[in-house]
């Protein structure tokens, strides 16, 4: 890839997570701010972190992705930064550092493949707030487009699923039931239908690449919060595992770029226990995180923004998402009670 023609920098934007026990509750309160999540529920979630040593895996995985991106983009002249929505390094601090370093224009790669309010529009708002806090010398920051149907997303997931199927049933992987899983959101959340449709399309493309037969796979949802009377995307992955008749269940966390607590606890502890309770084998496909194809996809998305002549890659019938999200895409929610 030749030297950057439009951008001075690339900023990795992610969710963030605590790295010490004493950070867990402040982190969770920040995530839940304005969403009417009771402290009792936060304390329950905090126990998941404490059981894992008070540390989320996400920041370490972001560090690994940063290292891979620096190798992938070596020689471009781009400085590479990292900022989070909910924990250190905070995006506002990162953008201020970019300003002080003289960055004028940057591309932002967000660790969320899908549309919807919390998975896309909220990150645009995060970027806007960070730029406003940095003042008039803040760099312009362009969010790279959604990539739910990009070959660099679908291909690595297909590779991961094939490996999981081999681990699950060496003598007959076709007997395993495959459950794709993504974070549930309230049905009333702006963009929920778009989010669901794009998750379904990602899962379909991966299943197709892996040669899964009809009825062998389905999309499920996980990690819901909020009151029981609020409708959320379903079915729930744990409930689906309990009701399944399959002797082997393979779960594909296709809603996540890298491991979160929602992956290593909600899936690897709670869903694994649901499988064990009925005598089924549980296997979880690895997240794509630093897969070379995924890392190369970031370069492809960056090149799209730099040159009008660059190819735009996608799979399936829906075409590539626009370089800039359409006006009014996934407008902010009207009040509290959204996903934590």
C-alpha cells in the first residue's frame, strides 16, 4: 500500500473494559449511565468480571490488533492510535493527543461490523463528542464503513467455524448444531431491524461458505439486560441450547470482533453449562480478532476512503454499505432503558 494520500492517522475505536478489580464497578456504571440499570444488576455482572480476575479480555485483544495493524500499514506514513468508548484509553483523550501530535485528518476503524444505534450511530456520536472536547484544532475523523458482508469479515469467520466443527465432531461435523450469536438489543431501539438483518446476513454468508445444510444452523441472541417486560431480539442462545436435541453445539459469536466478557462468560460459562447439563458437547468458535484476512480488510476499507478508484468488496446481494452512513441513520434513542 503506497503512502497515505488523504489521512495522517488511523484510530482504532472500541468498547473498552476494566483491567483491574477496582475498575469493574466504575466501568459498569459508565456503561449503564442513563439507562436505568439498577445497582443490583450491575453487582451481578461485576461477579462475572471478578471470577475472571477483574479483567476483561477486550483491551488485550485491541493491543494485539493494534500491533497487527501497524505491521499491515507499515510504510504508509500513518500514525495509529486507539481510543475506547467506556474505559482507558478514552477516545476523548486519544483525540486530544492526536490534536497535539498535529494530526489533521484520520480514519476511524470501529470494532463493530453492524448498523444500529449502539453498534454504529453511537460510535459516530462518541467521535463527535471527542472532537468537540478537543476544540477547534481537533482532527477531522471519518468512520470507515460497516463491514458485515465484506470478504475480510466473512472469510475469517468461515475459517474459524470450520476449525470449531473439526474440534466438535471429528468423525462427523455435519451432526453438530451451529448457533450464531450476537448481543441482543431492545426491539424498540433505533436501527434494531437493520442490526438484526445484517447479523442474519453475516451468518448466512458464513454458513454458506462452510457448506452447512438448511436446518443445521440458526441465529440466536445473548446478554440481554433491562426489565423482563421489554421485548428484545430473540431467541436467547442459552435457552436454545437447553431446548436443542443435538449432541454437539457449536456457538459462533459473530456479533463480536474480539473476546468480551459477554463471550468468555455469557457463552463460555453460562451457555457451556447449559450444554453440559443436558449432556451435550459445547464448542465455541474463536473470534476473528487478529486473523490476517480481517486485518487486511481494515487496509481495504481505508483504501476505499482514500481513492475513488479503489475496489469496494462485498459478498451477497445487499451490496457494500455507503462510505458515509445515510443521513438520519439510527437516530438516538428517546430515553433510558437501552442495552447495557
